[in-house]
C-alpha cells in the first residue's frame, strides 16, 4: 500500500465511524420512542407528583451552630 492510500483509508474510516454513530443514535431514538405508551407516561407523572408532595426530611433538620 502506498503512502497515499493511508490518507484515503483514514478518511473512509473516519466518515464510516460518523455514519455508524449517526445510525446508532437514530435507531436508539426510534426504539425509545416506540416503547413509550400513554399508560407509562401517566404512571410516571403520578409517581412524580407523589414525590413532590412528600415532605423533605432535610428541611426540618436543626441548624447546628459553630
């Protein structure tokens, strides 16, 4: 392989890696959106509301002086 082929191989590998990364991200996004359902969203929202209504145990902690 000549010295010129090494430069071309670097470009091909670099572009190929970017394309594969983009395809992987698109696939993950598609699968993630497909799995979500309205029922799961409602359950998540209800549990989040419960967490927000619960009192914070650190709020009532006494302040220790120096």
